C-alpha cells in the first residue's frame, strides 16, 4: 500500500490533468457529430468500367446516427468537404477528451478509495467489550 501523502499527491496530479482536459472541452469550437469518409460507387451502366471493379469516386460521404433521430448518410455539398472533415475531427477530439475525463475520474475514485481504506480505523476500538 502506498503512503497517504503519495496518494494525496496522485489525486492532486490527476485533478490537474482533469482540469486541463475539461478546459479543452470547454474551448471546443463548433462541430458536426458525424463521420466523413470517401466512398466509391457503381453507376449501374452494364458497359461501364465500374462493372469490372473500377468504381467511380471517391465521393466524400457524411454519416450521422443519433439516438432517436433519422440516420443521415449522403454526399457532402461540393466545396464543403474540408470544412466538414475539420468539424468531424473536432467531434472525434471531443469524444476522446470526454473518454479521457472518465478515465481520470475512475483513477481519482480508486485512489480516494485507497486513501479511505488506509484512514479507516476499526470501529471495535470504540466499542465497549
């Protein structure tokens, strides 16, 4: 078991790390909660090269699925691909930061549990026998 002072320092350091991650979350710029990816297609013309495996594209595609909402899966408006990719990356980064915060919270709770177990005095010390 680690000493209490080491555990307290660990909680302090984890909290600083958590504050930094929260600061990044709070400074997040607008985003789209969607994935952007290239997609290749067949056109359906039986004489086209795509019937031999040379698909048309890439077409930049946007995919969004939110609970309780209609799925969006379509091509991106011409000239908006770079912006859509940037805004999608911001959302990915936001999700990563939130996952990092959850992990830090878990570490803090585990460390606080360890401190608590080390500080706890057996109640039998105060019980009349």
